[in-house]
């Protein structure tokens, strides 16, 4: 269901309240298969409905996201492959 997916994405944009303390929004692992993986926080999220059914329920939508990265934790797949080769070569 489209609305469930939208709610899931929205839930990653807002702080989690634990007791009386409100924390930052959760860190999300953004994965681009075969290219990179990096921990991010969603800085902005905008939904757009693209198509509606005859019952006026949304059939498709698109989402634009702005991700805030943590550069010191950014990992590129090439670097990981190189690290694995070096590590395996030493041991």
C-alpha cells in the first residue's frame, strides 16, 4: 500500500521520543548496491502523487529526499574490495 510506504519513509524523518528526552531523527543506512553504503539522516522529504485510480486512491507516487551524510563513515565498494584484498593478503 502506497500510504504505508509513505508512513515508513516519514517515520525516518522525525526524532524518537524516549522518556522526557527527544533525540535526533534515526540514522538510516543508504545503500546503492555495488557502489556505496553510507549512514545518513533524511534532511527533507517531499511526496508527490503521480497517478490516481478511478476510486481516487493513489496508484503511484514519487519521493524526493535530501540526505545528510556522515563523510567520515562513507564507504565506497572499491575501497572495501581493496581493504579486503589487503587484509586477506596480510593474514
